[in-house]
C-alpha cells in the first residue's frame, strides 16, 4: 500500500457560530434576573456602556437649570415686593435676627449634634448584627446541644448525629455514591460512637436524649421510631404505643379491621387510636429548612392586558436597564492611539450587546403574541379551555426554529388575567376526546383534580372510576395508568389513602 500526500482546494459552506451569535443565544435563554446580572457585569467591564443616554441627560439638566433660573427670578421679584410691603414690626424682627452671633450658634449646635451622636448612634450595634435569617434544623439542635450537660465525647457524637440528618429530620447512615459509581458502606451508631471516642453502650442513650430535643422525634432512623419517641414523650398509653410498634403497616393502609382483630379490641377504639396517632409529626424537619421555602416573588417578562375584545401583549422593562453608548467618552478615548484598539473592541461589544438585548425583547413579544393567539380560549375562559400546543406550532407561526422557541419559553413568565404562568405552561400534549376536538393534558389534570376535590371522602374515587367519570361527563378517553400518572404529578394520594372514616 503506497501513501501519498496531495494538496486539494475545496469550497464548502459550513455554519459558523460567531461570538456575537453565541452571546445572542445566551441572552435569549437567560431569565429576567439573570439578564439583570449580565447587564450589570457588562456595565462594570465595558467603559463605553452607560445606563442612561448622555444626550438626553444633558437636555434634562439644561431644562432643569433654565427652570431653576426662572424660579429664582420670580422668587427674587416676589422677595422685593414683600420687602417693600413689610411692616415696621417685621423689620425689627429682622434686625434682632442679624444681631445673633451665628458663628457661636453653629459651634454650639455642632457640639450638641456630635454629643448626641456619641451617646446615641455610636452605642448601637453594627448593622450586620441586626440582620437575621431563618434558623435551620441543625442550628436549632446545636443551640440545644450547647444548653445540655453532655461531656466532650457525647457532644462530638451528637454533632455527628446532627450532621447526618436528612431533609426530613431522620438519621441517615446510608452510604453515599462515589464519583466512580461505587458506594461507601453503610454506617451504624457504633461507628459514630467509635469516631467520637464514645463507649458503644452509651451511644443509644445519647441518641435517645437527642431524639427528645425539639422537635421531638428528630434523629429517628425510620417513621416507626419517630412516632414511638413522640408517643412516649407525650404520654400515650400502652395500647396506642403497641399499635405504632406492631401495626403501623395496617395504619398506613387504613386496615383498621385487621388491627381490631389482632389486638382483640373494638373497631371504634381503633378509630380513636388512629385519630390520636394522626396528631403526631411524621416529618420532624417540616418547619426547618436550609433553603428558604417561602413564596418567591416572580417578576413577569410580559403582561397580557385585555383591551376591549382583544388581548394586548406588553413587555415589562421595569428593572432592566436600557443601555446606551457614551459617545463623548468614546471620542475622547479614541484620540489616544494606545487605547484605540481597546476602545474599538469595547465599542463593538457594546453595540452587539444592545442589539442582542433588543432582539431578545422582540422575540419574547412575538412568541407571547403567538401563544395568546393560539390559546385565546384560555385567556377568556380559564385553564379548562387550554388547547393542545407544541413547540412546532409556535415556531411555524413566528418563523423560528423550535430550539429558539424552547430557549425563549424557559424561565420566562407571563402575567395574564387568570394569573402568572411560565411560557412553557401553555405547551401541552393532546388527549383524545370522544366525538370532539382534542383537549390539552393540563386541562385533563385540572378535571381530575376537580373530581377528587368534589368526591365523597368516605368513598373516594378509584383511578378506574375517574376514567369512567371523565368519559361520561367530558368525553375524555384516557387510560387508568394515565390517570394514576397525572394524579401523582398533582401530589394526590391513591383512593385507599384518601379514605377518611372519621
């Protein structure tokens, strides 16, 4: 086989993603808050960018100065008229005022203010000490640990226990996955005691003391242990403790007859015991979290406003800085030959950024208008009238690629007469109806939720019963497993666990 080297010329067209195009794509998929951060970074890095048009600012300053001059002239004329019309008594008052030693007065006033500052504000703690944040479960437990009389080994053991709590407040000693895919071995209480230098026989006692911290039941290793700790702490009787200890699986399935049969007690007594057990906390860390689970305010990117019989899309530019090029500073810097190349590059970057932000705004508006046009029934009548829609439908309407539509609708929000929704919310798969047009999957979810909300709690609807009700009432033909999937997505329990006997 003979090897040869040849030189060939070939013309071909290949798509090249320029840095400017990469920047435009990046800005397009940013959320509103990420865009604000990106603009702030560019303002810090690019000296030719400003948040306000310098020419417009100069005009406002000139107008304000002219208005101030006219006001001063009018004020001066008014003062002269008042002076000439002033009474003799006013002139005496003015004379007494002129006789005041203003320098001495200001000196005394300065001393009074400085003395007040020393006695007042200087004694206040720094502002950082007045800031606060929600306390996490670990912080709350460590504070109680400091108040306890544990010795050094017990304190180290308690720190290890607190450090191994999961998001529910349970003690999780399971192994963790390594980067290579393998798992570390599971730990035991004895392992923690050995690491802390505590005698293994003392470990269960120290753990029991921790489990009686607030919230009671924390650091339990499973639900059964968590409920038993609370039952003993709150003084539940022996029968209730036995139900938790031996029949928790029956309680979870609401199989009260089995409990009554095994324990040889009346069914009514089992109902009363179940009521009491339901008062216990199954998740000790419910009110504590390392992250703030409170509602987060979302600023919409666009508003949909009803104007007569039409819906108008308006962009929300509040909080997003408008960028301009500081021409005066740019011309001044360009005179320096050493800085000319640097300034030229920054000027091009600024122009591309301004264009990319404007293109992003126009694209969001176009996509939002297409969504409003295709989902008009939703805006007029609500979620039940949401139509099936996929990315291709909007892409064809606005003449863009589906990937662009996907970027535009990610982390972008629309404020509508029916509430605040992410743009992705309006894209739904279709569900077949009997002798009618297809319906959006989100509308089916809402129909399932409505049926469950209105059901008899003593005889909740099974998934198969929901299938029949949907077909009978709304003509929606759907499989039972699809109902189960949508029910789980809505966070709704199965019928056996929704049943309430009391």
